[in-house]
């Protein structure tokens, strides 16, 4: 089990490092959505200021509203980020030390009983 813990720990670290390097699709879309909402608030403020001065409405708000709606739709469609640490924890809970020992013993038995005595290598039958 110690080897399994080491391998699982290293896999978790590698996965976490790669996930930190690359923002997922949901984070990227959320960032774009925040920018669009901030632009929209600024334009609404400009419209309010223009209305107070008696000037006409800005057309940029309509296109920004469409962009914001499209980003919200994409965000709803993008998959949730997976928690691989939780998945590895479940897998580790499902695999007992007895099961690991059985798999290792089975592999050793196969290698011992099906080995090529001349080359001292396991025999693998590629033709069926």
C-alpha cells in the first residue's frame, strides 16, 4: 500500500500542477463574463449620465448585452471541473490491501509459470 500511496500522491501532485497551469474552460468564461458585466455597468452609467444631459442612447449596450447573454449560455453548457483528488480517494477506499496483494501475487504467478526459460522473459502470445 505504501507504493500505491506514493504513486497516487505523485499523480495528485502532477494533476494539481497541470490544473494550476491551465485555467479550465469555466474559469476562463467566468472571467470573460465578469469583464462584460463591468463594461455593461460602465455603459449603463454613461447612459444615465447622457439621459440626464438629454443626449441619445448608446448602441454599444445592445451588443454588449448580447455578448453577455452568449457568455452566460456557454458557461451553463461547459462541464463542471472534476475533482480528481476525490476520485483517487474513492479508488483508494475501494482497493483493499488484500486486493493489491492478490493482483501482485497473480502477476508473479503468471510470470513464473508462463516464462520463456531460454530468455528468462515472460511469454506473451500475440497470435490467437
